[in-house]
């Protein structure tokens, strides 16, 4: 393999997060790599394998703990390309660095939050002048596009770092596709159904009687609804993403949808890490009440979450999660 990063480009930046220890939050999140629903990456890996040529640079935008990069290099061990993992979480990037510190094909950049401007840095502001001048052949965003607060600014910056013939690969399990089947789920929408199902159980099951009174407190309920929507953003339709991409100068080359089997127990394991966002109203979320949550209350939340999933998916060990894949490229300048 002969891939080399541009001159003056540092794979590992001189930044505080590089010196921090690996944290449990990142390790817990990284465990989803072993979950069956992460088969959603398989199609994207196939697309990247076909698109990347020797010497290419791929930006793994919202690359997190490096799950996609790890699978990509495992699937294509002789890949003669660079992968630049870009993410807004220094904790996640620190774990990615732990995985790839000695892998010269992988580099890292942190997107900081600019408090005075009340925005995240754009990708063209963090990749560095050497990469920006060269530009890159491909950019991929997996399981994250539905989280971008200002999608237009985000994709506009993507175009700034791409070569004119560059490719963008986007996928998410939280895009409402018009061809979804009746039994398909958008994976984060299960959270809102868990919430409604948990309300029913609390009202019916005397074992959760201690949590009934808060359900009639409109302000309390609204505060926790707001918190849940911050953890799990309301779902938007495919048309929204297509419209924004086209408005920002991209040409859609393909849109595909697949149903990915998700194991109920593994989805519970993932959501249990975010119990405050899912069922924070059970006992009161610290981010709402300002008071720490007792361990017994957390145990009740988790028990109620598990019971809700069991009621939602009676007799099922898996459910079908709908994934949408959007491929696009910079549109050529308009003639005339």
C-alpha cells in the first residue's frame, strides 16, 4: 500500500482530547458494533468498496468511535486510501484514536462547538488547509444525518471539501421513506411508542403506582417530552433530505431502502444507556429536576422499558427497522 496523506497534514492533531483517557460512555456506545441492526452498514461498505480508488481520501463524517472505519478496513484490508474520521464528540474520537493510533490510513479531526456563534464548526473549517486544497473523493455519513441541526449548512460545507466528481453516501434508520412496509419501524420512533406504552403500564400495574401522579402534571410531562425530543429528534421525510441536498448543489444519484432486522434485546441494551431520555419522567430526569436520580428509580425505568418493549413486540425477538440510503454528487454548474 502506497497511500500518503498530503504534506503538512497531521493524522493526529495536537489537541487536548488526544491526551484524555478513554471513557466508559464511548466504550458503551461502541458495543453497538456487535448488534445485529448494525448490518445497516453492509450496503454502505459495498458502495464504498466500489467507489474508492487507490489514493482516495474518504471523510467519515460523524465517524464517532470509528465503527465504520474499522469495518471498512476489515472488509478491504488492502484498501489503499485514507479515512479521515470527523466527529463532534472528543470522547468518541478518543476511542477511535485508541483503535487506529498506529494505522497510518486513518486520521482524526474534532468538530468543536463555537459558543459565541452558537454553532458547530463546519467540516471545511476543521480538515486543514492541505486537505481542503486537495479536496477529497468521498464523504460518508452513517446513522447520523437525522441528528444534524442545520442540515443546509452541513451539506454546503461537504461540497466545499469534495472534488467536483466526488461522491457522498448517506444512510439513516430515521428517514421516513414512502415505500416503508406496514410492519417496518423507524428505529428512534420506537422510543416514543415505548413512552406511550410505559404510561399505560404505569396506569395499570400497581407495581409502578408511585409514578402515576406525575402523569397529570402538564408542565412536568412537557419538560420530559422536550428532553426526549432532544435525545431522539422527531423524524423527517425523505423529501426533506432530497430537497436540502439539491438546494445546496448536489445531484441525487440513487435512493434505496432496506429492512434491517433488529433484535429487541439488543435495542433494549442500547436504549438503556439513554434511559433518562427515554423514560426520564419515571422518577424525574436530573436534567429536568436538577436532582440526582436514585439507583432504585433507574432500575424501575429499565424494568418499565423492558416491559414496554415486550408489550410492543409480543412474541417477537426481532423487528424490522427501515434504513434509507441516499447517494449524491456535486451537480455540474448550470450552463449559460
